[in-house]
């Protein structure tokens, strides 16, 4: 029996059972995201918790009602599950404990191990990090309750500890939760987007070779052998060590890429987790691969239905933080990652929640508090005499519209329900298929479900041909009766997601992207230098098409300037692949790149770019003034300049000795416009510097000219380009050498390699192909096309079916994410 990531994660949930019995369970955003994919709410309710609540939005009302029924008594236990560093979650923990005076025991489960806390540069903890934090928490809790606060905490919530002079601090216990990951299927996982490991920076903006904080650095010499690796890389090494131990794997560590080498070195030097000592563990190959070695694949719009879904649908927004921030708290540098939980909008023709209520199923129809919209948390409140000023208010008001922005998403659901194992089985099947085959498979599942429910649907679809309307009619027939719909919720949600991804504006944009990328790949194959001209044409055409579409002369769904710059990432990456050895500068001539820059500048100055570009922050108001000179009505609300206050006529020019120069305003405006254009060119300079790094990174790929096995070449078929992961695993399945791959021996392995070598007893160097279990982790993230390519290679190469492959990554990437990471972040610091 093979490994099952979902089952292993559910075993970890059982570790919390003893502590969670009859207690209030709090989870932060990252922990909630992980549990959503590993059993969901039902698995947590089986632990026996009284209530399951958000740590960031903890409230005294959380103890008012028990989910287990009435007459449960007063809650005396709190269990906190956090995916962040203890220093980052400390304000939430402290606030939570101050709300519940009856609590006698608090158990904190953190996904960051004690050793990882001690090694993190932004924490002041030593080897005994859990003990140090416990002491710090009790000290802060005692200090906050010793000072009079008038019965209110600094955030305006009732302070229950201030109401009882005899209040005693609860007992605190800290434990490590070893496997807090998001398991999409039994063989695919990513890290929770709200967790410290995923949000940890993988490079620094001060590093001249950094493409983005959320991606590994470019230059090998800049990272290899450097002990001061990014904080996110250190956390990743500790995290993967515990994941491997929880899977009972004894990994041989292999790395490909500069940051991967550093992570492998750190992990090889870590001692084995205490729980794994003495256990017979299964040998496995763990390979870390830098995302920067292949930036083109996740930026392109490949042939995958699930990638289309993640591109088209909205994500679950992060929780609104109502907890105060300690002024003495060290805020760690983080990378914002979008949630892995996409929201599937409900079809207006489906049954309303009132229909489902008839069979005992209830959905929330609005905010929990009736006047939530009116609650303003930005009001400053002065502290009472003797009170502390250690906490600051959040910067934004809490509004329910921030959580649900569209009415049609109010009753929306997730792509799959983790407590229904069929959901992960559906995803497992679709991951290995192209878009057309995925749609045909969904239709087959719908038809089987309708036959099972004995529902007759008139008309038959044509063999091998399917439309979105046909999917919609089958889904509506299955969802017509609430009791039937509840039995097939996962399939209905999956079908609805496919409809959204395959129809409308997002589908048109995706297809336009795919067509443009195909042209760029063909151009790169013939002549790399003509890529710049192609990109200039795309920029000019996108600006023209967007203005026409805005004037209703073209249908919606045309590519915007932001989309053209996304294609520029692909173009520069392809140019770098065609010019191996490039280390810095542009892969194009000065004249070609200058023409491309001028095309971008002209497109920006002519009118609003449509979708926000990211790197124009702090310049929108000035640019909007220029755009208004052409057509003020066309300026979107998000970039309209603030109205100047009316000038009061105080007869200033009549005062003796004061002469007002009427030309000052005109000169100031002219100077401001010139300054604005210069600043715009500076920002574009940063953008193109990033594109140069993209070309350099892709030009250093170690597998550009390595011949692949014949079987994998046949598997690739008519594809114009295959990704790096496909190439690496194709060589591993064929038992061929992988250029640039390094092996990192553990402490005992280094002893056998070096010590026994003196006696001519050297051991053979391990190979990745010697391992039958392969755990592949992409530092920076991956997409579903890459997962499908691995399945294709495994099905094509003889003997590859004997390998068991687990794929993981920092996050799931879409072309939108790649733009935000590389270009959207330019000029924001």
C-alpha cells in the first residue's frame, strides 16, 4: 500500500484529541487552511471540542455556546493551533487568554518546531524556545492584568481578568504539530498560505540577484556555502524533516539550484526527530528544486482545467485581524501568498438556503453580528490612568463586505470537500488529464450520478464533444432536489468551477494568453532576437484593444497592459533559455529593448491600464491627472486623484508687499509632470531589471541541452516546451544522470563517506534513481501542468510505474501570482 498524505495528516489531528476534549479550539488562518484539506470540520468535531473558532478574531462570546449541546458547563480549557512563529501569534494568544478568565489550562500546538524557533533569526529564543516563550507569555499576562484598565482591553473588548482580583494565570503547555500541510490529493501537497513557512522570504530585496522575496535567488555563488540563508529556507528545512519523519521515510537528500543546495545542507545537519529514532523507516529520495530554474512554466497558461479554475475563481480572503499588535513585538518579514481555498460561486438558478433548511441543512446567510457593518475598530481610545500603551489598533475597519464582495459568492463553496474522500479522488483523476479530457470525465461522472439517482435527462451529448451548456444542464438536473444535491455536493461544486473556468471573460483571456504564448515559443525557436519586437507589438496592441473594449467597440476579455507584461516574463525567460550563459543585462539589443520600454511608457501615459500594475503605487494620482487631460470620464475610481480643497479667497494678493506670481502654478504643474515621467521611467527600470534576472535565471538551467529519454520525448508529443520537473523526473525514471544534482549526506553518511575512506572502504555515491519513493519539493511553488507532466512521464517510461512519487511545493502558482511576485512588487519598498 502506497503513502497517503491525507491519512497521515489525519493521524496528526489525533494528537490533539486528548487536549481538545471539552475545550475551545482556536486556529489561526494557516492552521484552518491546512485542516480544510485534511478532514475539515467533521474531523475536528470528532475531537470533542466545545467550539472551533478563529484565533485572529477571538471573542468572549466563543465560550457562550457549546457545539456539543446545552449544559456543558464553563469552559476550562483552550487549545490553540497556530502555523506561525510564536512571536507573531503572541498578541492573539495573549488577547485570547485575557478574554476567558475561567480557563485553567491552555495548550498551544505550533507547526514550527522548538529547534526551528531557536534557529530563526527574528526570534530571541534559544534552544529551549518553548520554555522561553511560556515564561514570556506568563510574564506579559501577569503584567497586563496587574494594571487597571477600567474593565476593557486595549482593543475595546471586555477584560475578564480585570473583573476578578483573585484571577490566576492558567497552566501553559506548548507542543509541536509535525505535519501542517494542505493535501490536495494523497500524493500532492503545498504549505498553508497563512503559515510562517510559506510566508517566509526565500531571498532578500537587498540581494542584487533576487527576482522576488517569494522566489529563490538567481546566482549560485551568491547562496552556495553561505550560512546566512533566508529565514524561509531555514524553516522549510525543519518543516520537511518532520514531514518525512511523519511519513516514516528516511530521506537521501538531493538538491538542484542554489537555494536548494543551502536548504539541503541545513536539513542534512539536523538531528533526527526524537519520535523517529529507533523506528524502521522506509528509504526515500528527497529532492529540492529551485523554482527560479524554470520561471516560464508557471507563468504560462497551460492545458490544465484545474489551473484554469485557480486562475478564474476568487480565493478565500485572509481573516480580518482584530487583535492588537504589541509595539514591542518584532514583526518578521513575510511574503503574502493567496489562499489555496478557491470559492465556487453558486448558480442563481440553484436551490436557495431556505430550500436546504427544509431537510435540516443550514447555511450562514450573513454576518454573525446584525450590525457588523457599523462596527468601526479604527476609533482611537485613550488608555485610562495607569493603563498600558503596549497595543495599537488595526488600521482598517472590520466590514463584512471585506469578507464577501459579491452576493453570488455568499453561498459559494470550495472546489472539493475534504471530508468527502470522493473529492480528493476526483482531483487525483483530473490532475493527470488535459482540459478536454477533464471536461469529458466530469460529464461521465455527472451521467453516472444521474443514473444512480434515477433521474432522466432528455437529449444525449455527442461523443467526444461537449459544451459548457451541456455541463450546466446536467449539473442543474442533479442539483434540483436538495436531498440529491447534498449527496453529490462535491461533484456539483467541481462542475460549477469548470463552468466558470471555461466560459465568460476569464476563459477568453486564458485562450488569448495561450495563443500569444504559442507565438512567442515559435518565435524563440526560430530567432530569439525577434522576441523583443513581438513583445512590443503585444504591448501596443493590448493598450489599443483595452481602450476599444472600454468604449464598447470590442467584447470584454481582451488582454490588458498587465497581461502584456506577464507575457514579457515568458518572452524574457524564453530568450534566456535560448542564450545559455547570460549572467546579467538584457538578452536583446539596446535598440530593441528601448523600443519595448517606450511602448510600455506610451501605453501607460495614454490611459488607465485596466488591471492594476502594482509597480505604479504612489504614482496613480499623478498619472490620473494626465489621463484626465485626455478624457476625465475614463479614469477608474481606483486611480482618480483626490479632489483638492476649495481655495478660500482671503484677498491675499491685496496685502501690501506681497505679489503673487500667476505663473507659479503652471510651472509647478509642468515640473510635476516631468518629475512624474522621470519617476515612471525609474519604476520601469526596476521592472526591466527584474526581467533581466528572469532571463539570467532561465539561461542557467542545468538541463537545457540534456537529451531526454526517447519515451519521454514521445510523451511530450507536440508540446512546444516541457517543464524542468518533467525533465528531472524523466531522467530519474530512466536511471540517467541529472546534471547539477547534488547529494547531501547526513552526519552518519558523511562519516562513512569520509572516515572509512581512509581504509579504502568508500561507499558508492547514492543516486536519485536508486530510491523507489521520491518526494519532490519545489521551493517557490508549482502548478498543475507540472504535476500532469510528471504523470505523463511516469506512464511513458518503462519501469517508472515502480516509483512512488509525492509532489509538494511552497504554494500553487498561477500566472497572476508570478506577475505579482516579480513585477507587481517592483517599486513598493
